C-alpha cells in the first residue's frame, strides 16, 4: 500500500485532535496495544476489518483515513 504512511499520519492526527491515546484506540478496536502500535509505527499493515474498526472508533469514514493528500 503506497499511502500506508499517510493513513498512519491521519490516524495519529485524529487521535491527537480528539485527545485520545493509542491504548484507548486499541481497546475500542479489540486489538492488543502492541499490535496497534505496530500499525501506527508502519511495522505492520492493518487488515481491512481493523481499519474499519479504527474508523468507527474515531467517528470517521474509511475514506477519510485512506484519502491521499492533494498536491
């Protein structure tokens, strides 16, 4: 996935805007904190179902997470 870094940055940005932690997000998504941390450190790619859970937990759409920045 070419825009993997962008997805991670968007997730981190939304977490920061909402004042939420990675631990909170991991719990809401039903994944272990170290697994989520691996996703947000670009060590692993989240499967589509987890990406959907992240979007739901953050109150946004999957489209908003996977959008590419306009040049």
